[in-house]
C-alpha cells in the first residue's frame, strides 16, 4: 500500500481562484495547514512550462507537509514534477499504462461518475481510489450527471479501495456523503473561495473525526 493515507479532505486547485503561482502556493499551504490530506493540481491550460513549474512547486510544498500531490489527467507532468500520482478521467488515459509509466508506488485515481461498473473495472486495473459524482450541483462542471448518495454505501461495501465524493460539496452537505460512505471529499470552491482557507480546511477535516 502507498505511504499516504487516502482519507479526509481532498483539495483541488483552480486556475480562476489562483491566477498566479504565488497565490496558488499561498492558498494550498493554508489548506494543508488546516488539514487537507491530498492536493490535486488541476490546470487545463496548454502552457506546459508554467504547469510544470507550478506542479514542481506544489510537490515540494506538499512533501514539506508529508501529503501527496496528484496531477489531474497528465501522467507525463506527474512524473516530471515529482508528484505522487495522477487522477484520470474516463477519457484521459489508461490506468494500466499510467501504472507502468509511474510505477507501483504512484497513487492513481479514477473518475467513475455514477457507475459502480466503471469503479470495479478501475480497481481491476490497479486504481488506488475511485471518485464518484457530482453529488450536488457543481460550478466546476455544471452539466455533470447527478450521482445518487446511496452509490457511496454500495461502493464502500463492494470495492477494495477508498471512495471519493465530488461535486458541489460544501459544509452544509459534506456530512451526508461522509455518512453514506465517502472516505474522502473533493472540494474546490467551498475551500479556496473561502475568506479563511486554513479554518475552512479545518472544518472539513473535523467532519471525519
């Protein structure tokens, strides 16, 4: 098993809320200080030099806190930046190929939307965790098909890996998905748009106590 515990607040960066590297590092450091367990770097731009520099800086920061950095959808960037793994969507590459490229120690996650069948397949291909959602309306992906809350309890009892809930999660509804079986909650806006990111991360983290 990987050296990191896959449980708790899973914080995902946002290029709109973090318009430059300095802001990104400041916000992510506050999330880590507050208790974020995992950071995912998500940037869909085609500015590879900037993405590489930011990913390297985030990897260094996360490792100071002994927390993993995962890269969204880009296994080459994950390897080049010394990140701890990658998160793949359904159209973003093959899990087995990512495993071969990144090695046995890498953390590989997979988006499974609202499909337990896709999650079972991901586990068979060596995924370390699976993510379901959106459970609530999400400003990041407003057109995402809703996932039913009961999917989490089914997944928890069926799958051999941790389960992430994503999509519109905030302090008002996070308890619902955790009670239903989510090992991790993936949060973007409700964390990084907060006036006090450190305190907000702490509040999310406390829901797992």
